[in-house]
C-alpha cells in the first residue's frame, strides 16, 4: 500500500486539559465544534458521524487514554487521533488524520488524492477556528 502523508494539525488552547478533553471526547463536545454524532467514550464502541450532505459515516473507538488520547476508525479507510498535552494551564491539541491511500476512493467514489486536500483545508478551519471558538469562547 502506497500511503499518502497523514494530515496533522496542532493548536495551543487557552484552557485546562480537562476542559479540552470534554470538548473532544464527548458526543456533545464533538457536536459543538465539528459534527453531530452518536459517540460514546468506550474502546470498541461503534458510533455514527452525521456528515450532512455526505450522509452518515460509521466509526469505531480504537484508543482511549483520558485525558491524553482518543482514536477512532472513520469510514472504511481512515483513522483519527486527538492528542492532548498539558502545558502549564493550557492544552496542546493535535489532530492526526491517517489512512490515505492514492489507490483508494472514498465511500462516495472520490479519490483519496482529491479528498485529502479538501479535508486538509477543512481541518485547518475546524482546528484553528471552530475548536478554539467553542473552548475559549
């Protein structure tokens, strides 16, 4: 498998790690800055991301290390990890979106090579605007 680079976005949030964890590892929190979902923080638990015009995406929790790391499979190919690191009352949040393969297409028939660029730009806005606005706003 010839994989493409992962998408990685980091930001330092002016909030304690517990507050950021609540925002990124609860259904209500995830909905507030990203999208509606049926998430439950339990390894092996399946859930749905309600991706608007793209329909519902099946997901499954693969990692859970509160309040430092949450990982889940998204759709048929992707994996998302949210990493949190405490920095003297602030929190560094890193999003890692992997599973990109130039030979594959999404469930919606779009090549990974095209969607990765779209998602990269989308994550910029979500991580740098939507998440801090929710947490710090």
